[in-house]
C-alpha cells in the first residue's frame, strides 16, 4: 500500500490526516489537485489547520 503524501501545493511530506477540500481551502491552504474531494495533510499543515479552526471546533462542541 502506497503512503499518502500531503495534498497542499508545494509539499511532499507524508500525510497523517485528511479533511474535506472545502474546509481546508477555507483556512487558506492551497490544494495541489483541485479534483480531489479530500485533502491529505502532513504533520505541519495539520497543525496549521487545527490552529486556524480552533475557535470553530470549540463552538461546535459546546453546541452539542
């Protein structure tokens, strides 16, 4: 099985997590391939994504 690579333009690190393309692009990360529905993120881009969506995730969990 081939290991997934980070789907952000200009990055080729191994992926650790994947998210929908729409949510990743809202944060400001540019997808390398516009056809994919999910974008795989490496450790660094995942950290950046989680930092950018921290408030949104917190509000969502409080609404449950």
